[in-house]
C-alpha cells in the first residue's frame, strides 16, 4: 500500500548516504549514458529514475521514449525504494521520475513534519497536487501534469460473489452486514486506508486478515477458495479478471488520489521541453489503459519498453 510507505530517512540525509555509497551505483542502469542537466527545450541529457516493478518500468519507458523523441539524450535508472530514488531526484542525480501524487505528497509531508504529520492529501487530485506544491518547491522539485490513470488500494471479491449479491461498490458490500476476512498483511489492521478506513467509511466488519502481502497470488487464491471474502491489491492489477476476481468501486472516496504524475528536479529538468514532451501522455493515459499495459508485461511476458512503445504509437504520441 503505497500510501503508507513514509517512515524513511530525511531526503537530504538520504542523498548524502547515496553519494557515500557510490552515487549512481545505487541504481541499476537500464541504458547507456549518465545523468546530467538539460540544455534548453528539446535537447541535452536527462535521466529518468524510478522504482523496480512492472508499472514503473512501463511508465519509465514511456517517459524515456517521449523525451528521446523530443531530442533528449535519455538514461534510465531504477532503484528498489523511494528512500533511494527520491533523494537522488532532489540532488539532481536523476531528473524526472513517475510517481503517485498522494503518496509522494504525504511522503514529503512526513519528511518535513515528522512521521505523525496530519494527512494533507484527499481523493481529489487537484487538491492533492496543490497541497503538495509547497513541499515540492522546498526540495527544488515540481509536478508536471497528472494523468487520469491512478493506482490506489483496490479491494476485490470473486465475480461469482459479486454477481450473486449484486455487488459493484464497497457500500454494497458493507450493506450486507457480513463478517469479512481480508486477504492482506497484518499492517492493514492499523493503516487508515485499509481495515480502519473500510470499517469507518463503509461499515465493514473486518474480523481478521490472512497475513498475505499486498497483491499476492496467495491472497487472491484465498479469496477464490473462500478462505477470505475480500482481498487487497492495486487498482491497476491486470491479473484479476483471469482469476475470476473483480475490484469493488471505492464509491465513498476512501482512497487518496494516487494519480500517475511526473516529478521533476526543477533545476535540471525544469525547461519547457520536458513538460511539452510528457504532458500529452497525461491527457490520454487512463487507469484501464495502465491495467492493460501491466497485464501485457506480467501475463503475456512482453517487454515493458515494447508495450510502452506500442501504446504511444497507438495513441498518436510517438512516431511508428
């Protein structure tokens, strides 16, 4: 659950640690080249950073392809955790990363104001972006345009159960008044966007969790076989339909606005060419699109770069 991964060392301290450990060696380089600042709109070198999982690989590839088309010499680097790539973005070691709006805002909020800082995000992406802008500015960062595509906590049931009970929303599930075992980790019992939020917003009776990790196959299997009635994954999980599972709509707006959004180092990637290259993607990318792209990588075993290229060509954003 990305909205809870905030208990990390300070950004600047993390940047110093990264440098002490060898700078860019903390990243896995995906392409040749080195990080560097841009040299005016549509030119110069630029490094796209991010995390090591399917969705980020697809997003990084799309960013890289669009920036290359705009005339940039692009290097991509990945890291396992935000505590590595976020400080690198602040220091200018990387220039742009794909991020999740609410998660990144609250990460910076807790970095600035402590681990118990009050939640400042909401389920409205514009409000969330506005709340985060002062925090980003203080670190020399800036948001570009957010996409409609969002990957938030998603709670799923079997399609058979949904059809039998007429369920399409979490409100529908709450109105059944049935005890629920949730296929999720123990931390879900304390996190506000998980069990406590489900109980407060929808009146769900969460009697326990299975101890399975976020979006895990074992958790999905437990929902399929009836050991659990509800499971936790991301809303862009492309594997659910093939398992006979379906996400119930968060109609009460429990989850914060984790829309995909580029975050740039304002000094090294703040020229207009970067925004001009990436903003058109925000205008077309939907949650359904991103789910399908993830599915092509995870189940069809296609390369993230090929999936990204085909999508951009299909959308008219990249020359074929």
